[in-house]
C-alpha cells in the first residue's frame, strides 16, 4: 500500500515559511506583498481556484485583489489593464487565471505581463530561465511537485521520470525541472500520440500524470513501488454529493495505491501545493522589486 503524499500538510509547511518571511519583510518597514489576480468570465472551476488563491494570500499576510471581468472584455481592454498593473508600483505580482475566452489570445496576454511581476512563471522569459537552470519564477504546479518530492525524501537522481502531458503550464516545465542538474532524473515526456504508453509508464520510477482525463492512469500502467503524482482535477457527476459532482484525478487512486510506493491524492495533493508556491513567487516578486 502506497504512502500518501499529503499535499495539504506540505502546503501548510510552505505557507508557514512564507508567512514568517512576509512578517520579517514587513517588520523591515516594507508594505505587504501585493498580488493582482485577473479573472475573466464565469468558469466555475476558475472561480474556485481564484477563491483558493485569495484565501491562501490572506493566510500568509499577502494582500490580493481579484479583478473580475465579464466574458466579453476585449483583448485590447485586457492588455490595457495589464499595462496599468505593470506600471503600478504597489503591484508586485500579476496572475491572469487561465483559460481565457476564445476571442482572447492567451499567449499575447501572458507576454504582456512584466517579467518581474510574472507570479505564475508563464512568461517566455521565466520559462527560458527555467530551461536554462537560472533563478526566476517557476510555474507553481511543477515547482510544487519538486517541493513535494524533496520534502518526502523521494530520490530523483538517475530515476526514470515519465511525464504524461505536454502543456505549457505543467508538462513542459515539469520535464525540464526533473532534468535539471542536481535533480538528475532521466525524463520521458508522453502525450496523446505516444505509442504503447503503458509500456513507458510502467518503466517510470516517478510518474507525473497531467493529462486532464479522469482515472486515465490505471493500475496496470504503474510499476510496483513507483511514485505517482496526480496533477488532474476532473469533475465527475456524483448524485450523492450536494453539489452534484466530485473531484477526481487523472489517476485511478483506489487501484493504483495498492501498487505505488508513494501517491498524491485528489483533492489534497498537488492543488494545495500549487497555491502555496504561488505565495512564495509573490513574496519573491515583492523582494525583487525593492
Ligand atoms: N489554470 C490552470 N492552472 C493555472 C495556474 O496555475 N495559473 C493560472 N493563471 N491559470 C491556471
């Protein structure tokens, strides 16, 4: 039976560290760090993530506002808002919740954010620094996963790490972090066109599932003793729940936990850690601004 990697508990550790650092920072006479969160439209999942970020910010002493716009905001209006936030010296970090409506070019919006305020680490400058192994803002989900591996004492050097999913915000940066000198994993990236996926995942010492499909990773795809990290947050209908759905990961948790050595649950795994890392990025943005 796998050991559970308790994302909530690890996130609480990281948040406690950030809270202490924020207190030390303000004790030196600085104003508290400030994060501007931009939310467009009424995607219920996005609204829920943004509420979680605001709650975590308050918890660690970071100020934040959620700037909420209707779905019909134009790309030009959104770019103009970002320009104003870039110029505002009281704003340390800027986060635009994704996805954006189809009429807005997401990449254009990400690139409009000043790299020194890129709390999400999605700007090409941040991604470039990550790939080069230079200090910079790292996307919160893969950075949080690295933190979970380290804090759980899971060895990475020489391990075969298989990342399933090639998104810009998880799969690609995750693979690059696992590849860094000092981490030293041997990395394979798989995606929807990968041939004989199960044969590859079965050879993984560390398996990161970031596909976005409920219960995609089944027990037969996992090597006994492997570390299984589940990035998925999928809503599946559940009439027994008051809200009519429940959240499940990309991993068939109940079956895979019998095989794996370590496993992250959903909810309570990668999600809370992602938010904690965003708080750390925001604090770092405030410190760099001064
Ligand atoms: N949408 C899904 N994950 C994320 C994230 O980490 N940051 C932002 N801004 N949007 C997301």
